[in-house]
């Protein structure tokens, strides 16, 4: 059986909702994506439900959680993180992931 784990990040930005919506829209072309404007939150599902990414915007940060098999976590950290950094280029966004066990994940930006 595959061990599922999580990786999270909180990226400081005053445009969290905009970036979250953009990520869901862009990456949703390769997966099932949903965004709720009123809640400022959304999700993506990849690999026939094996990978879940959730987005939550607050006034000062975009919080992202990836839930996937341990082997897939670095790949999805990289994909989501790189896209966010690219979309937020003029805000110089930095993404640093933290794994469920507290250890650092990958970083983008």
C-alpha cells in the first residue's frame, strides 16, 4: 500500500485569492480543479484521485496543502511551487514546503 503524507506552505502575498484561482485554472487543465470565489479556496485532484492539492487564501497569505504518496510529494511541490513563483514574479514570491514530519521539503523562487 502507498503511504500518503502531506506537505504544506504558506506564501506571504496580499493577492492570495488571485494566485490560488490562477493556479487552479492553469493546472486544472491537467486535472480536476475547483475554485470558490466567495470562500477564496479551491482544490486540484491529479492522478485519478491519488494526489490532492488544496488552496486557502487569507488576506496576507496563500496556504497550500498537498496530500499524496511520499514518492510524489517532491514532484507536486515543485510543479505547484514553480507555477506560483512564475505567476507571482513581480511580487517575488518565495515558496518553501514543510513535510508532515516537520522536515523541510523543496523550495521555489
